[in-house]
């Protein structure tokens, strides 16, 4: 059974733009972001650099900043 994540229209637009740019689905983007956040929490990380590479870090930051701007 899969979980549903509801996002606003503005957030959906951010995800759609990132999806086109990264050539992965919106679901994959959200799943990857959630996975990275869980990894940060599980490892009690004080820095994103501790648990992911530069590309993953940039994707997460871009997604979160897009969500902040869209709110």
C-alpha cells in the first residue's frame, strides 16, 4: 500500500519543473527528498554533506527553496 502526499498547486508546479529538468518523476523527487531527510535525522547529522553527495544536496536544497518560495 503506497502513501499519498498532497501538495499545493504551487508545490506541484515546482515538482513538475524539477521533474522535467532532472528527467525523473515527481514521486521519485519527493521520495528521494524524504529519504535524505530521514537519513539526516537517523544519523543525527549536523550537515547535509555528512550523508549525501553534492548533487543530492543541490536537489534537496532546490526542492526545499522552491517549496518555500511557492508557499
